[in-house]
């Protein structure tokens, strides 16, 4: 069995639930007794803001204790880890400067592998059971870095009329990355933001079920205002409202993900 599993959350469509799923699944895993590191790979800093208020998040951005600085200077990620305050859950914050990451990568030697190399020591330390990486809604060299550094990829898909639009591009991109990173696997698709009436849920599920070799997670996530309130308070939904429906759903999804990761 792998000592540490690196899992990225990717989808080139924005608003599909990457950051929300990544942060809440990570917290659930830590609450279930696992040691987890989350890495914020997006300049929007949504994952960072899921755990810290704006002032603190911007302080990490200013002080250089963030992923952008580590990648730009090709430093070991070990020195950029900060505690979230929750037991067993650490984070590497992002920075708004991440918007320039493609430019930084451009001149680097073996530019697809910078993140994997920076993560090597953390991984070898076996300090974490899971390392979860939140990707930005793009398909470029940086997302290639994120995929190349991962063992598994999870694609959150919003159950909405346009939720599936562009997903084929994403899988084409994934296949290309796999040609240089053959050990990368697609763990599955997580359907998110399912509305009360489940209109687009059925449609989304039906379409995706027809995609060969693509696993749909059994547990999906419904729309719940507790999620947004929790984010507004920089807290995981399980901490903000323990008995909310979303808290239960993210915990179930986390368990399912852990089952596949531990196989
Ligand atoms: N289960 C949910 N219930 C309610 N709102 C949600 C849920 N999941 C995500 N959202 C909201 O949808 C928006 C997009 O989610 P986010 O995780 O930021 O997507 P992405 O990271 O893919 O861009 C955010 O405003 C978030 O608060
Ligand atoms: Mg996001």
C-alpha cells in the first residue's frame, strides 16, 4: 500500500466545486483520524480562505509563505507548510501572484515536474496519509504540474445545464498528461451542487454513466446553504454546522475516496 496518496481536484470549468470539495473532504479525512496536507494551487486562494480569514490569508501571500514563492524559487515545500489549527490538517497557502505561474514555469528546465520535485521530501517523510491539491480552472503547464505530482485525480462536476460542457477537453488533456505521467489515475467524478429537485442530477448522471472507464462516486453533494455560510466564516462545514446535510455528505464522500485511495 502507498504510504502517502496525492490526490488533485481538477476541472477546467470554474464553479464546479473543486475548492469546496477539496477543503471539506480534507477536513473529513482529518476528523476520521488521518493526517492530511492540502495545497492551494489557485490564485483565487479559495482553499486558503476556507481555513483562514482574509487578513491571515493575505499575510501568507505577502510574507512569501505560499506555494507561488516555493515554485518560483524551486524550494522544498516542507518549509511552506502551515497548520490550519485543526488536528491532523496542514496547508500550503496560495497567493494572488499565482496568476503569473505560467510565466515563471516557462523558462524552467523540465517545467512539468517542478511541483512533483518540490513535494518529494514531504512525501518521503510519510508525515501525511493524503495530500490534496486544489487546481485552478485552467488547462496549462501549471495544471500539468499538479497532475504530474498526483497519484489520483478527482473531477468535481456541477449538476447543471452547462456542467458537462468542456469536460471532454479536460479528459483529452488528462490523456496527454498520462502519456508523460503513466502512474496518474482518474479516481472518479464527484457530482456536486445537486439541486433540491435533482433535475440536472439525473441528466448528468445518465450522461456520465455512458462514459467508458469513468467512475462516478456513489456519494454526491447537494446544494446546502450551510456550505456558503461555513465559507463565509472560513470554516469547514462540519465545524460550522456539524449536523448539516452537507457535513454528512462530504464525510461519506471522503470515506469513499479513502477506500479507493487505500486499495
Ligand atoms: N454543496 C454546495 N452547496 C452550496 N453551495 C456550494 C456547494 N458547493 C459549492 N458551492 C458554491 O459554489 C461556488 C463554486 O464552488 P467552488 O468550490 O469555489 O468551485 P471551483 O473551485 O470549482 O471554482 C462557491 O460559491 C461555493 O460556495
Ligand atoms: Mg476553486
